[in-house]
């Protein structure tokens, strides 16, 4: 152990005078060492708090993987195989189930996500999808056409965020003769948009027929009576 300051100088003088080693007790020696090591010069190159934290993190991670590999048959290689198998299972589930769909009833413009378009625009898009056999998109666009048409006729108040179910319920009060068909059309829209189901041509034709029938039906203020053709 090296001493500086008064303690080291005293030792040097004693050795020079009598060549007799001086035995210093532990407590003064430790105190002298602590004073020496507390000198800022010895800590200029010490790692900062972030470096110490990262060092401890990597030590912890190394211990964790060491313990896992020790408990896994095959050691590190066995651990790597298990990680790869788990990753493959997660990828397979993601591919099989697809991206999670938003459930009905959540907030947001669930009907008109692409911005304001007229009922004619939605009907044109629906016909284009139907001619290509894209029945899911055809059902969606035709349901949007129904709701937009009712808004254009002032039978529904334009309201961002309205769901298909809400539109069907509101429209059914002024068009009670079509209330059941409106609910079925809204359910078809929800099934293909959120439920991950696939529509077919008959499903689309039912929504298309409802759209045509609604265009010919007059609203009624009496919810107990039915609408009459114009």
C-alpha cells in the first residue's frame, strides 16, 4: 500500500533515521488510504452514471441468458432453437389471424373513412367492385351509399363517427317498413368490415335491392305506419 502526505513522509523519515520498519495500525492506515483515494485526480476517468447503468444492464442480461442456457437442454444452441420456434409460431398466428380488426361500436368515422363522397360516388364504386367479384368492398360501398343518400334526403343528419348500426336504427324510425332490412344491411357491413367474414353475391344483391327500394320510399313521421311508394 502506498501512502502520501504526512503519513508517507513520516514513514520515510523513520526509515531513514533508524532503518527500522514502522508498523502503523489498521485504522490510521485505512484512513490515510481513503484520504489518498478521495483525491479527484483518481476519478477523472471513472465511467459516468449512464455508463455504469449500461454496464450493469449488460451484466444482468448476460447472467439471464447464462441461467436460461444452463436450464435449457442443449445449452445456448437449445435456447436459440426455442426462440426461433416461438418466433415462427407468433408469425404463423399473425398470418393466420391477420391484423386485429376494430370491433363495432368503437369511436371514429367507421362508415366514411375516405372522406366526403356522394351517394352516386359510392354506388359507382360498389358497382365497380361487384363487376370484379369483390363482394366485401361492394357491400361496404353500397351500405355507404344508403347512408349518404339518406343524409342527402335529410332523413339522417350528417354526423361524423356514425356507425352502420346507428344509421340503421335512426333511419328505421322514419322508414319503418325497411327497418329490418336496414338492420340486416348494417350487420352485413359489420361482418365484412370488422368480423373478418366474406360476403358473396347474394349478400350484395340484398343491400343493392334495399338501396333501390329506399330511393322509392317516402318517409313517415308516424313510426307505427309504414312508408308508401312514391
